[in-house]
C-alpha cells in the first residue's frame, strides 16, 4: 500500500491541532489515554491501517452508499476509531463524515487513498449509517 497519501511527517502537526481544538473533550482525553506510550512507528502503523479503510471505501464507490456492504464498511470505520482513538458515537461519526468531505487535507488524503470522490462517498455512506 502506498502510505504517502497520509504524510506521516504531519502526524505531530495534526496531534497539536487536535489538542488545541478538542483538548477538553472526553473524546480527546480518551485519545490521549489510548495513545500514551505509542511509538512513532506504532502511530504510523495505525494511520496506515486507518487509511486502508478509505482505500476500501474507494473500491466501493460504484455501489449505493446505503448498501449492506458499504454500511458494513462504515461500521468497520467506526469500530476502528473506537478501538484506536476514542469512542466514536454516531454523532461523532457524523461530524467526522462532514469533515472528511469538507475539502482541505482530510479530503485530499482520503481521495489519494481511494481515488477522487472517496471522501464524499464515505460521507454519504456515513450519513446513511447515522440515519438508522
């Protein structure tokens, strides 16, 4: 897998920005606990696995975002976030979906992994998932 879609040199920058924006939230506090003691190599491996999920979304772009297979992929994404970062409630997942498709670095990185339109497709799949 080509990991260059997610610039590993930016992990520290992303961590700093996340702390500034969400440092007082329960999710951030849980993230800090889960990531305590992780090495840079651990973090890069987790991010590679995370971005692979978006590569898989990219392979599904021709499907209906509400299809069972795509909805299982959303469940996989939500579970991954909960297992490695913080409890990813449907509300949090919905917010992430909006952020993924809003443009900027997140959209660019997701689209690099899964091809153009993957971030928007992921957002539509998340919207369907969170309606249930």
